[in-house]
C-alpha cells in the first residue's frame, strides 16, 4: 500500500477532519428535531431492541466475576484461571465455538548500561542547572501548562497528576486482594480465548471486538481492563442469542499480555493475518479467519472525573460532561477507513446510548488495536483520550492499588454500559443484525 508522507497525511487529515466535523454538526442539528423515543424505539427498530437487552446489572455482574482473579497479571495462575473462566462463561452464554490463540512470551531483556561517576565539575554543573520543574509547578506542586507531546501525538494541557505502575504488594491495604495477587509472573506459554458469531450471508467477512483481560498493579483490574472485558463478553452473550442473526461475522476476543506490550494482539495478527477469507475445507462454507472489516478495542471504560486540580488530585465524582472517547490514529495507513468507522460509532451513540455522548479523536495509541491499524479500519473506545488525558493523570487508579470494585459508583459503571450500547448498536448496523419474531 502506498504510504503518505507525514505532511501529506496531515493535510489530508485536515480536509477530512473538516468534512467529518461538518457531518457531526449536521447530525447534532438534526437529532434535537427527533423525539427521543423515536430515536430508539424497540417496537419498530431491531437495533434498539437488541441494545435494550444490555442492562447495568448484568454488565456489573460480569465485571464483578472478573474481580475474583485479582489483577489477572499475565504469567500467573490467576491469569490462566481467568482465561478458563472467560471461556466457560462464553460457552454458557451461547457463544459455544470458543477457540484459543497460543503463543510464547519471553521478553528480550537487556542489561542496564554502565553508569559513569560524574567528575566534580560535571556534578557542580548539574547542580547549577535550573530544575525542569521550577517553571512547571504551582505552589501546591501540580504540573501546569502545555508541556510536551503525549502518546500518539497529542499534547497535554493544564494540570497533571502523577502516573506510574504499582509493583509493591504491601501498597494494597486489602489483605484479601493482596493474597490474590501474591504470585509473580513467569515467562512461557500464553493463551487467549475468542468466539465467533458466524454471519448468515457473508460468513467470510468479520468485525473484531476486543478487550484485554490481563492487568497489573496489585488490584482487581476493574477499570483496566475488566470494564472492557465485561463489555465484550456481554456483547458476545447478546449477539449469541438464538433469535439474533447477523449477515456478517463478529469475533469477540479477550487479549492477553496487553500490559507487556500488546503481545497477545501482535501474536493474533502474526498467526491469523494470512488466513483471512480462506474457505477451509474448500466448498464447506466455513471460514476459520474471515476477512477483517474492522477492529474495535475497548480499554478502560469507567472513569471520566475530569482533569487534576492544582494539587494533582482528581474529583471523586463522575463529571456531568463525561463521554465515551472514540479514537483512530491519524497517521495510520487506514486513516480514512478508521475515521469513518469512528464517526459511525459516534452517530450510533447519538441514537442509541442512554446517558453519555461520544467524542472522536485522532490519537489512538498504546492499545490492542494498534497492531491492526495499518491493515484494517481500527478504533479504540475508552473513558479518556489516551495521550492527553490518561497520560496526564486524569485517572488516579490507573495501575494503582485503588483499581478495585469499591472505588467505583454506578455513575462510573453506567459510562461502561454506554460504551457497550455504542459498540452494540454500531456493530449491529454494520453486521446487518436482525431479530427473529
């Protein structure tokens, strides 16, 4: 495929972004003229009927089930038990054709470079240099201003909170959760599970819905990424209902090893990319790997409490203007297709979501859709923009001991439910879903 230069890609994106913005404004102007009930009435809209099957209680119950395995850190027995539990859950929910991807995780480790002892003159020069934080901190210590590029090319504005990864077992105050997470990971064999809703008329074409089931931080990995895992599992349950049919196939996959560098998603692409669209056995009408039409990732769906204040702290309450962030990557080779897919999801949210709107951004990064983004339309749904918001400390529970069930309220869980409504509606439209009467 022809690669755009960065300048041409940016210019093309600018034109497309303008057109997309015009389309979005037109939709916003149109929707208020339609009664809310008419926008999503299960009586005459099969998509609305399917979306209505998502409930907050069932979403919470599935998410709560994942917490029994602690942070589900890769390379541990709790991770393997969680994969087994997810597979059994999918089968019991009607998505019975479960399969696994197996791969080896053995990261390359490099020795730390030798450290040179500075000369007295070098040490004195370092002490004399102004600290980087001298012009970046408020009296209370919160970082401020437009400070550098975030992941994916976005730029961070305003106050910033601290981020990091907790590795200390004793940082977790709950003894029960500490014990769940005591085992340390070991390199070796890994597996991840998926199941497929087979299309009735186009079984050789497929949308992939994903979330990563592994976490870390000595916690219950409720938000990162139990929230996305439960979302995908709930969609698998609903699409697997006997009375729901789709023209195209849908795959539901729960990635492993996301936290170590998207290893599970990369293994899937490496093993399955060349199998797309091949009928096996010939003449059977069976396609083990249908041709990819789009890949949609769900990663951290609950916490949109706003930016840190001057003290670096984030509000305890979900902000009234919380939204579902839908991201594509502006410099990917499939930027046109990915942006169109993202706006399709935004429009589905406007029609079918019950509580929170959706926004579209061009900075998809550090997520399991990244290995797909130059191969197929790929987007990511999450609570905040990854680079400019999550990376700036908008979620103080990210990889911390506080990512546990008791941290979140129904306002938080409802944000995850609205993300599920958004994906369910959008994919139901794209896959040609119908409900038998």
